[in-house]
C-alpha cells in the first residue's frame, strides 16, 4: 500500500463521516498531506525510509501545539510539541487536530461514538446516538472510523482510556515522565500524560518507542540515567520467553473495583478476561487497593487546584481570547471580562473549586488531605506489584545504585521480585458502563449552552465525574495503564474494554499481556 493510498483513504473516511461524528476540530488541507505522501512514496521507491512511520497519516488532539494547524483556543503556535517533532521525524503525516472539551476537562466530549455507523452488526446495536467519551473522544472516534492510523491524545484522569473503551480501540497511557509534555497545553501538570490511541497493541508500542525519549524542555521528563536503570530491571516480559505460557505471570484483581454500579455485561467480560489469562497458566491473585475509593475525590481536588493555577495565564493580554468590552484602562476589569467570556461553565467551575481549595482557610482541609491520599494510592500500588519501583530503588540505595552495571541491577531487582508475593499486572474494567447516550451525558459544551444548563440538576456534573473512578488511580500513581477492547455488550451492542496496569516503568509487560487479551 502506498502512502498516497493511505492518505486518500483517510480523507475519504473523513468526508464520509466527520460531519456526523464531529471527530475533528481542524482537518489538514488534503493537497498538503498528499504532497507529503508523494514524497514518502518517492523515498520508499529509492530505498530510503525516514523512520517507522514514514508516510503514515496520524492526528493529534487539539491540545498539542503544532506549527501547521492552530491549537486549542485558536492559538497559532510558533513551535511543535516535542512528540509532534519526534513523530514527524519518523515520517508521520499530520492530517488533522481532533476534537476535545475545552482544555481536556469535561467528562464527555461532543464527538459522537462511531460504533453505530461502522459496526458490521448494525442490527444488534442501539441506534440512539452515543458519546465517544472524553476528553480525547475525537481521537478515539477518528481511529475507530478509519480516519487515521493513530491519534495522539492526553490522559489526566482517564481521557485516553475511557473513549478508547467506549469506541472499541486501544488507549494507552504511559508512566508519568516517559513522554515529553513540552507543547501539550497543561491542564493538571502533575497528572497529565501523553497518550496513544490505535487499532492494535503493536501500533501503540511502535509509537511509544518513538516518543518515549528524555526531553530537557520538560522538567518532569524522566532523566536518561533513570531510564537506563529502569530498562535493566527484571520484569515479567524480560523473564518470559514463551508467549503462550503465562505460568509465571501473577495477575492481580483488586476487590475494590467490584462495585455495585458495575453493569452485568462488564462484570461478565471481566470474568472472561480472568479465565482467559488463567487458561494460559497465569495465577490469579485477589489484591486489595483500599485507597481506591478515596482516589476519585482526591483527584477532583488536585486536578482543579492545578488547573486554576495553569489557566491563570489566560488573561487576554498575552494570548487567547480578549474581551471587546471597554475595560482597557482597568486591568482587573479586562481580566474579569475576558475570563468570564472566554471560559466555559465547566472550566469556570474547576477554577473556582481549585482556587477555593488552595485558599489559606481550606488548604489544610482539602489540598493537603488529597495529597496524602495520592501518596497512599502510590504506596498501595507499590505494595501490590512485585517489580520494584525504579524511582524508589534509586532513592533507597542512593548513589550506590547509580554506579551498578545493568547485570547487577537486573540481579538485585530479580531477587526482590522473586521474593515478593506481589503481582505483575492488575486487570480491571475501564468504565462502569458502555458509552453513555448523548442525551443523558453531560459535557462542558452542553453546559455552556444555557438552555441545556438549566435542564440539568445541580449535581449532574458530579455524576459525570464518577465515570473516571477506575482510571484515576493510575494517574495519581503515575503508572502505565491501557484499555484493550475485549467484547461487545449483549444489551446495547457497544464495545467494552478491560484495563491493565503495571508497575511504574513496566510498559513492556503491559504491552505483552495486552497482546494476549486483544
Ligand atoms: N474527566 C477527567 C477530568 O475532567 C479526565 C480528563 C482527562 O483525562 N484529560 O478531569
């Protein structure tokens, strides 16, 4: 297949479906993309390949800075995000920016779930329009409907995994610090990660290998020394040579994820996933993550607090929307008008909530408690996994660990791993239900529309937050997590994904087990 054919196919899917799915915010000019495809094909004919993605059409969620197309809130960026540069250097062709809620916050984006259109079993599917999920919903809808090969999104509390599960595609969130956030518009900086949506695990791994590089421009990027220590640590993936024999694999099933709200089709698919891994010889272990129930409220303290600080820069002076109201003599009025007009309801709610929890009077009661819960969630995961956490190993053994060679690091960590009763991977559902109906769902864009806002009761936004209950713990702990499509609900015909999580830095075990499930 030539690159020109691939690019043409994607544009033909876009012109067929985008009006109905609303997956893109901006579509690249087809001729610009085709020119690049012709160049890629020419290179190929001469035996030159730029990189593993040479000539492959991909998309970015609108919160990635790109020089060629504008970025969220119509910002024309003078630079590319680091991951955009890395993917471009490997030959990828950007064909558009995908839809998201304002700053990636809302629980449901206005992109529509493509499953009603693309499934070959249309008769068994409830035709009532469903959401693609948020906030990387446009990315999931674009990949699921063949509008691009892959899409890069962001995951702060589940925004990659939730839409992936709803749309029946792979959604992968790497460990915090593995992929550069430079050029990704910040929402909650200590939780934000770049994420990848693809149709299969192999493609996600391919892209991850290109973008998981140290970047000096991102202060939270994992430094090279820690990357090499991490690569030397023992893991299931490293010690297992036979793909169909998982007899040395220990799979954790956290009791706390078995909540009463979980729908029956999801419960039974979760059980089927457990049986599948067991049939390959894996040992299934019931594990406990008692801090899970506090993770959601802690997240909704921490994320708005960070957002209120990150969004302070939208004052109408440096960039973004500026109010036309005559307030030029009074800076405070200018800021107030600009921010009242420019932000949607959900963003304003988050800014107020975050500002409140950071005030002197409530800081100790909310923010500090939420940080403690975050720490508990992290140590909970550390006690459940048997692979040691590289970040702690370095801390505990201080400088001596830095001087060991990779064989020594492997030996020490393998010993620790074998002595532990922990697990290699945790398997849970991604969401409580299948993709919600558009009419029942809440999104920031819905709320910004005052007629819709009036029809929603005061607590409906809290109900929307609950959808993130299974995905948030991985963000609080910074560990890698993936949503793998695992079946279809017999009730409404919509896809269901299972979530896998591994120890910090153990992406390769995560991919390994995901390939067994897919
Ligand atoms: N729904 C969550 C929030 O609004 C997750 C968003 C995300 O992961 N970007 O914060």
